[in-house]
């Protein structure tokens, strides 16, 4: 271990100097045996160390990690069992298991073990607990629990403020520039005890007993308070919120439901209603009002899949908007399935030619990260129909890749999205059509839907009572905050409010709708994003140029990069570089790392290695979270272009920087790149 004051690799949460340094002779011996291929001897070295010092549980951890690295997980599990038999509350064993469950796709199990680890680590192992929290942020977001994911990452930034990976990750996912709906980005806070009441004394008394500040402790405290007095709105609210942070949406909804009955302040009540709507989705929820239907399969026969996708494409109902290949050669395709007018079941029947339409509505999402394919949407019959077509095309049995339904926020932000299916349709026309589609969805269709969150009534019916009015207002705000499409074209949800006789809000312009052209003039950035979303490359390019030449907008990298990619597609690497250079020149120093990496990639394609390396050296001198990520990209391009020496040198620089910043994933990534470079 190079830095003896870094966290020990056994996962104890202590510094190596005060943890496994005393057994470093054993560790070195075992690992050098393993490196020399004497695997059984390495395992025996650990066994005799355990026999000599049975109370040193760290040795079990090292042995388990070694066995796991040797792909002998069942034996590794046994080593952990033995450690846990001595101490059932052994945090590092729980955390290691949590990571294994995650690798195996057993996400709910990973969540439970991760939470156990958080509770079991000593409170002063802050860096280690932060690491577990950042792991839990991933776990919770995979389970569709964005409130718990945000809280976990927030906890990581608080426990280990020096680690900029947490703060920059938080900013990217939940910060001001994130695409996430406001109801996820919002900072929810605990309510204070009722002032001057008798309840205050009970709060103080319990707070003394639960002073650890751990979430699980706080959950117990507020559950007790809420049980003592079920009429104490603040305690009931806090019990709900903390359960949401812990990823227990069922408990959270139960408490929030009670709180909503007790709360008399309309603003707080609406916030709780919106939060309840968010918590009604994700792992463990009923499909409900935000049902998503999906099927997942592994592409075992790529040529057959290719043929099928080509057929869909020929029928003009498949619209790829992101096709890419990672440096490791993994194919990535993201695409929309489009609904054609006059077609039976919304999707045209196989073999039939689509009627010529300028626009089509997105009805399903296709996501391939080779070999995993995921198809999802909100209309069950469409997804079932697509599943049957895939089954036929790929020769599945009836049982393969069944359609599953869950409650997910998934597509909420993008509905109702339109895509133009013909080249050269003016952008204004698409915007106008998109606006019409929003009007249809939110004003004609939604008010008449029977909703679970309105106890089976439609919004139109529910607004007959004061309580119903409040609930419908909250639902409209939920959609307003979720709808990316609505925000980008300037659709005003006050139209829905007026339609249902509800008070309008000041957050949206009072003029009914901003004409699409005005949006474009005001914000070439918004127009660019909409064009990208609509898969209209030509329009996106023209808005990208407008954006690059408009004053006062920071961070134009997306525009410059779009133009570079377009040039690249045409094999014009000089053009690509010019686009990036002019982008960087107007961007006033922002996104410097991304520009350097991309420009270097172009230079490599033009066989101008020394110049490319000059730019990459500037990256290596950066040593910020952004520059390190960009450096990894740069090294990947050097490896794939076959420049082993340069790649190896920069990979080692990156590795040292990642190690110093304690970004283990990135460190390992650089490690792999260095190995790949060594083989060239
Ligand atoms: Zn240790």
C-alpha cells in the first residue's frame, strides 16, 4: 500500500496504518503467491494467519476478497460467514456482500446489506460510511427510488466533503443544470417540534436518546413520537420523510398519508402530496397511475436482432437517436418506437407500409447496451405487441422475456414526445405540433383519466370538493415539474388549471403559450435541445450554430460537440476540430477538459500524434474530477489508436491522480488501460 494513511483495503473504515499494517507481512506473502499463480498456497497463508490470530477478522476479509478475485465466490462467502459468526455486526463483511449482490443484479438485497453496513460502522469512520452511501445512491436509483438516492449522495457529500467526486456527482445529478424534475432535486427538510406545546418535552427527551444522528435512529425516534401522539403533524411528517430517505416507500407513504390529513397549511400539504406521488413509484410499488410496461432480453443472436431492427426501420416506426460504440466495442443504441396514424393497436401491423406522416408520437423506448435490450413504454398493449414481434423474429418461447409492469417515473418527463419522420420539416412546424400534442394530452385526455391517487376519480370529477381541488392542484404541479417536453416548448400548465377551475400559479407566464418561434429566438439552447430530442440533426446543427454565436450563454460544449459529431460522421475530422476549437474559443474557459480530450481525439484521427499528446498533457496537468474523467477518454483513444507508450505514460499519471482523489473506480479503470497499453 503506497499511502499508509489511506483507507485500509479490508474495508474496516480505519486508516491502513492503524489497521492491516500489522499483518502486512501476511498480506504481501499471500498476494505474491497469488501473483505467481500459487493460488492454493496463497489461501493457505491466510488460513494459517487466521489460525494464529482468530480474532483478527480483517484476515477473513482479505481472504474473501482474494477468493472472489479468483472467481471462487462460494468459498469467499464462507470466509465471510466465519467472520460474521464471531461478530454478526461486522460492517465490512456486510458492505462486501452488498457489493457482490449488486454485481449479481440482486439490487434489493444490496440495499438491505448496504444499510446494515452504514449502521454497523463506527460513527467516526466517516470516509468509509460516505463510500457506502455513494454505493447506496446507485442502488436506490436502480430501484427507482430517486428521493432515497439523492439523500444517500447528499449524506456522502456531508460525511466526506473533501472528496470532490461526491460533490460533483451530486451537482451533475441533482444540481441546477440537471434534467431531473424539481420534485426530485428539491431539498426536503424535517419539520420542527411544535413550539411551546407539551410535545416539545417528549421530542427533547427522545432526541437525547437518539443523538447518533444516524437515519435509522432518527426513523425510530420519529416513529415513536408519531405513535405516542398520532395528532402531532410534525412527528408524523418526519417519520414519513425519513422512511423515504431510507428507501422504504411503503412506510413513507403510510405516514405521509396521515400527515396530509393533519396538515392545515396549504403549501406544506401540496408539497407532501407531490412527494407522495413520487414515492408511489419504484421497486415494490403497484403499477398505479405511473405504470411502465417493459421486457428485457439478452441479444444472443445479433444478426437476427439486426434484421428485425432493419425491418422496423424500413417500416418507419423505429427512430434511433443515439447510436454509439464504446471504446471496448460495446454497441449502444437508443431509439424510439413511433406510433403511426390509422394503424391498428397504435403500431402498424408487420409488413404494412406506414402512411406518409410528417410527425409521429413516441410510444415506446428501445435501449440496447450490447447484449442487454430493454423495451419500455406506458401503453401495455403496445409493449405486449412489440414483445410478440420480437418473440417471432428471434424465435422465443412463450415464457421468454415476459412483459412486466411496475410503477416508474421513467418516461414521465418525455411524454408526450413527437418525432418528425421526414427530412427537412421546418423546426417551427415540429414545435407547433409538439405544442398541440401537449394540449391534447394534458387538456383533453388527462382530466378524464381515472386516477389511483384520486381514489379512482378523474381530475374533472375530483375538483368538485375542496379536498379534491387540493389533490388535483398537487398532481398538476407534479406533471408541470416532470414534463421536460412541456418546459422546453413553453407549454403553460395554467391552461389545465383554468380548465379545471383551479387558481393559476405565478411560476408560469400568464400569457397562454409562448409561440414556438419566440422560444427559439429567446433560447437557441432550448431549441437545440428540442431538435436533438426530436432526432432532427439538420435543425440541431442550425440551432447549435446560433447558440455558439449567441452572447452570454455559458457552457456551449453540447453545441460544439454536436457539430463536431456531424462532421465526424461525414469523415471530416478537420471540420470536427474546427467546430470544437471555435466552441472552446467562445466558451470562456468552461468545459476545458472536455474540449481538450475531444480535440486530441480528432488530432489522433488525423495522425498528428505529437499535437494530440500536447493537448492530453494539458489534461494530465489539470487534476480536477473533470480533467481526470477526460484523461481516461484520452487514454482510451490512444489505446485504440495503438499508441502504447503514450497511453501507458498517461494512464499511470491518471492512476496516481485517481488514487489520490480516492476514486477507486477510476483508479481501476486507469489500471486496466495501463495493462491494455502494455500489451500493444
Ligand atoms: Zn484493514
